[in-house]
């Protein structure tokens, strides 16, 4: 007995693939990521040495785990640490609900002497979800990782602390 096979035309195959994609898209919720802000830049009203000491004291006071501290090149890099989503990290929305949970956060500071005795500081951030949930309900999930962006709070608090310490 000869098996009968029917070959679909390329048009039918394309329509079938489109129908499958449309069906899958209808079942999923769109992930809306926040727009990444530029690196945080500011200056401290003190010389490089005083500002450097203030930065190190502030990071130690906040118990931030440090990976690199290179005074000659003006670089301080933190290890990843966990922060609640919404405090330092904005991880976007899933549909209409905000993502909540925990984010892995890491910062890199670039410090260099500026004009008139001031010190320039740039803070770059890298953030991803560690455990998330959609809105305020349900248990935390770790099955997917979403990119997050800085809310700017950590950077602003850091510079406020540095300014306070350099005045002492």
C-alpha cells in the first residue's frame, strides 16, 4: 500500500506559521521595559582626596560589597547586591502590572579631578531581576531575567552623603 502525503503550498505554510504565532502572542503578556537613563553625573565641592575618602566611607556605611577599588584610576565597582524592585531598580511592567520582587544591582563609580577644586563623579548601573512577581500578588519567580534601570535614588543619596562628609 502506498502512503499518500499531501504537500502544502508555500502560501499555506506561511499562513499556518502566522496563525501559530498569532495564537502564541494572544496568550502572552507584553513585557514593557523602562527606558534606561544616561549615567548619573555630578560633582562634589571638594578635592579628589577628600571626595575619595568620603565615597569610601559612604559605601562602607551602607555595607555595599565592593569588587574593585582603584584610587589611582578613580574606579570603584560594587559586587551584585540584592535590592527590592522599586527602591533602586525599575524593572518595568508585565501587561498593566508593575514587576515587584528583588533585583540584582551593581554600580561602577568613576571619580576624577574637576575644575576649581571640585571632583567629578559618574555612576553607571547594571540591574536585573533576581526574583519577580507580577503586581503585589503571587509568589516570587526566578524562571526569567528582565533588565532593569536605575531609579536614580541610590546615586542621589550617595552624592548627598558625599557632600555632607566633605564638609566635615
